[in-house]
């Protein structure tokens, strides 16, 4: 069975009456074949045919949200990691590389736009205009844990 199919089935189990929170002692679905991001970096994982996850490592703690921006449909894992607490608050955020909408990596809630300049800023403005009728929405957030003894990686919805 494919890992992506396992993850998708497990993340959707609550729709069938089960609970991902109870799998593997509350850690969620074990995922294999992924490399966790290095400190201060973002990494994307693809599962199955249509699911991606954007994962980040901030000060040794892993955060993850859905990998696709709901506003413009581009890959969040190609975005910019913003973790300046004085500017963005206590939770790290990722800025979409296309429309600049920001998302909390902890909760998935969308926030203020990241302001770019030059050509990137022009593309961001165009993308925001082109998607004005599809306002930003929250994205699903995930809890990523790694077992220190076995090295196993687990994922569950927050």
C-alpha cells in the first residue's frame, strides 16, 4: 500500500468515525520516506496524487500546514519562512511565494500579506488581483513529531 494512501486514509479517518489522534499513542500516522527540514528551512512532501505538506523547522521544533495556498493554488513549501517574533508574533508563518498571503505554521490561520518589492512585488500584486474573489482561507495544520529513539516520523492534524 502506498504511504500517501495510508496518510490520506488516516487523516480522513475522523470522517469515518475513527480518530487519527489515537493512532500510535496519539502521535498520528507514521510517515516514511521523508526528510525533515533543517533548522530555519522549509521542506515540501508529496503524498499520493494530490496532497502536499509544507513543513518547517524553527529552533528544532517542527511545524506543518497543507502545502497548497488556497488563494492562488501555488506551493507554500516554496514560500518564505518568517519567524521574527517582533514582526509576525509568537508563531512562525510562511508567506506564499506567489500571492504573499501568510499562514501560521502552527494553526494554519491566514494573516497579513508579506510585502515584496521589485518584480516579485509586482507579481504578488498581480496574483492578489487575479484571485480577489477567492479571498484567503485558513489551511489545515499538522503536528509533526519524531521519535528520538527510533527515528520514526509521525503526522496528525492539529
